[in-house]
C-alpha cells in the first residue's frame, strides 16, 4: 500500500482572525462584508456538492 501524502490528509479548519474595526471607514467595512459573503457562498457550494454525492451514494446502495 502506498504511503499517504501530506496533501491527501484532511486539513484542520483555520480559525478566522477577527479584525478590529477601529479606523475602518464604511467602504472598507462593505468590502470586508462582500469578501465574507463570497466565502460563505463558496462553502455553501461545497456543502451542496457533498450532499449531492451522499444522495447519489444512498440511491446506489438503496435496497430495492
């Protein structure tokens, strides 16, 4: 059996740093929110893909 490569191991979730908003103007805050929403959308796409795979596997192994 081939050894498991480090890239193949599950990665731990990184904890997001919570920036201090002192000194940020409204535009910077809006940009930050847009970045967070884009990351949320990316995570939701990943969740959808995993749910699709699970549904396909369950359908395949479902007893007639």
